[in-house]
C-alpha cells in the first residue's frame, strides 16, 4: 500500500482514546476502546512486519467486543415494571439497564396517605423520594411555597451531603412513592462511583426543572397594586 498514510489512523485512534478518557459509563469505555482498536488495526497490519503489535491490537478489539456482547446480553434480560421504567426514563436515563436495575433495587415502593410528611424543614432528608403518583406541597415556615407533581424527585438537593432541608415536604394526596434511605444511598454510591456520576446528572436535571417551575410561578403572580 504505497499511498497508505499511517498518521491518519494513529490520530484517529488517539482521539478516540482521548474521548474515552472523559467517559464514566463502563459500557461506553468499552465501546471507545473497541473503536480505537478498530481504527488502529490498519496501522498495526500495514505499517510493517511487527506481528506483536498487530496481535495486541486484535486482542484489545476482540476482548472489548466480547465484553460488550456480554453486557448487552445481560441488559437484554433485565426487566422493569411500568413505574420503574418511568423512574428510569425521567431520572436514571444515563444508566444502562443493569446498573439502573441495581440502583432501583436499593429502594422500596410504598403507598402513602395524604398529609404524611416526607422531609422536615431544618432537618436532614431521611431518604431520596420519587413521586410516582400523587402530589406534594412544599412549606417554609408553615407557608406554602410550591407544589410537586408526579414524576418529581424529592430530597435530591441534600440527601447526598446530609445538609438540612430548606423546607417541609408533605403529601397533598394519596401517593405512590419509591424511596431509598439516605445512608444506604450514600454507601451504595461510594461503592459504585460510575453510578454516582450518572445520578448526579439526574439530580441536576431535576433541580433545573424545579427552578424553571418556580420561575414560572413567580412570573405568573399578579403584580401588587
């Protein structure tokens, strides 16, 4: 191959490895390694008679494709109920099926009655809650300052650092909840940092949604006469 320019393949493989360095999800890391090996394969095969480097690149490619296939087969076997799938879609979208299944299994689903207090003002959130069905009210100093509808996360702003909540959250209707105790969640995420990163992203989206909703409520309030 007289016109073979190995530099392009080398640059391509290095760029893929660089991109992979920023990835947290392990399945994406495997994809990046496999793609880098695939791009580097022509370089290893045609740059010279170095059989060792060719075999090494092929081994990296085969191993990572094999692991990806195994992860895909495991994920294909995972099943979610309708309410679990909705929780995953809204807040754990950055997780694959297997880690999402493991995270959801750390918590419990319960039915709760109207008037039950989930989080108390000036106290640490006891759990992270997901409001699958129903409504909740946010109170500060006994005054209603907001409402939460189904699909909302509750306690995500403070549950990981143990800070005190700035408001009380009580149920405004009978509700269906998923919750995981704060201590159990922190211990689980400490042992699974890849899941922690994806969960932080979900928390950030939930907080942005609440901020946008609060800004809308403020904008819709009538101006004092």
